[in-house]
C-alpha cells in the first residue's frame, strides 16, 4: 500500500513539473523580446551630414537603433547630464580634454576628419583653383595683391598663420568670424578660409537678394583636414549610459567598410571629397 501511495505521489510530482515547464515555455513565447537600448549620439554641429546616412546600416547590421539627440557647440553637456552615450567632436574641441581627464569619458578614438577650404570668387584673380598647397595659394594671393578676408575664428586664424609662414597677409577684416567673414568675402570679391560643411549649408540658404558668390578653390592640402573623435561616456561616472551600445557604434564607425563609406560621401551640390576616414590613426598599422 505504501508502495502504491509513493508511486501515485511521484506521478503527481511529475505532472506538476510538466505543467510548470509548459507554463514557463508558453510564457516565454508570449512575452516580447527586450529591445536593445537606443544609442544616443551627441555631436558638434557638422558631422550629422555624414553620420545620419549610416544609422540605417547600423540598425541592419546590429539590430539596434542609434539616434542623434544633439548637434551643436557643446555636445559634452548632454553627456554630462546622462542624456547621451557617445560624443563625437573635433579632437581640438575645448571640451574633450576635461571630459576625459575627469573620467567622464573613455579614451577617444579618431573616426573621421572634416574639411576646411580656401574659398574665392569664381573669377579667381590669384589663380589658386586646384592648388594643393595652402602656402602656395597664399603666396599667389599676396603676389597678385588680391583681396583676402581674415576669418577670426580660432581654426582659420591658426591655419592662416601656418600658411603665411611668418609673413603677414594684408586682409580686409580681422574681427569677423565664420559666416560673417564669408559673406563679407562674397560681397567684396575676396578669398576666405572656412569649413566646407557649414559653407555648403550657408550656400543652400542663400537668397536671390544676397547670393553667395564664392567657390571652394583649394581643398587638396591635408593641412585643411581636422580630425574628429568618438568618446564613449563612462558608465561608472554617469548614470543611465548605454556604454555597450556606444562601444558597438564606435567600433562600427571604425570598420573598413564604414570608413570607405565616409570617404565616398559627397554633398549633392559639391562633387569633391569633404570627409576623410581617420580610423587608421588609432593604431600603428603600416
């Protein structure tokens, strides 16, 4: 009798076990799979042109979303506030060093470089079109006594100093920056230094009453390239950071296939290379 009771108890235990197992299996199919967290990108105000077309490819390859949550002069404020997972900025941006040294961000990785250019009137009185040496272009501007507007932004001022080689090129203005300097150069038939991406945007915004009478004439000097870095926000220092997704997107940007896409990127209204792959700068590959 006790043997039969034991046998019945074992059957009951087996039935309960099978029922629980089936319930767990059914529940696992009824619950939706957890979606990977979105990778939030905070950018300075130029690389969204080249990064945005890469987002669908990232989704296709990795099955997760990446979204540009900020573009502007201070992408690090978003990261400090826990609202971004990956920051992309110029290596020389004043926010890079404190962000990393305060351990808010991991080691920066060079991802690509954008392009400055020497712009001038279509008539090109100094004959610099296609010159691949910025210093030579400045010598021609000086020797032909052509007009030049000094863009007072830090980057343009630094490049002008290198290209002049210690000489001082006469200029029309010395206090105007960026778009204001470019518009003045357009109005006065002068040359000026500025970034290609913002120039393209300004060109699109021109009006019939105030057309931008400038063209990019010197773009081939590597000196005109400015490297940008991607920095993963440190999850140990900032709460709520999707560091795994940020590292995945950073690695995605550095793959040869994506670096090739960056090199092949062209603006619809300017069929020359403006963005340059820089992933190779992260290692000692020969």
